[in-house]
C-alpha cells in the first residue's frame, strides 16, 4: 500500500513540475496586458422619441470629437436604439442608448486617458439632446 502512495506522490510531483514549467512558458510567452481603460456610465430620464434622442446624441458625440461611428441600431417597434462611436485619434469610445418605452437614456464613455475620458463623459452628460 505504501508503495502505491509513493508512486502516486511521484506522479503528482512530476505533474506539478510539468504544469509549472508549462505555465512559466505560457506566462513569459504572452505579452503583458497593460491597457486599463477608465469607464464612466450613467443613466437619466428622457421624454423625447427614440429617433430624436439618437440624432441628438450623435450630434453631441460629434461635437466632442467622436468621429468614427459603428454599430448604430434602432428598433422603431420597440422604440429603443443606440449609437456607438470612437475618436479616431484617441483611445476613446462612447455609446449612448435611448429607450423611449422606459423613458431612459444610458451614456457610457471608456478610454485609456482618464482626463480625456472624464472630460468627454462630463461634456456629454451636460449636453442636451
């Protein structure tokens, strides 16, 4: 019985050493992830229709330097939509969702430069659309 335990301990020891070596190679071969974006999100009530909300949101985003738009979506049936974009010169992304049915607008701003991200968030939060 003792011999089997000894063989099991040896097998576990070899397995641990192999796994440790594999993880060391994996960690040293992988590039370090250094980007840690800042994210600011808020929601507020809105009383307009979804098309007006999205048009105003896109206009406000353009005024704040958001110039590359993607993944715009609108469902007139559900009266909900969103506009997404980023600043092509900075690591900054914005998404605004308008939900007419619930009467809510959601604003999210993410970026690598905290000052720029915060300033854009504050400007869009204060904008009227």
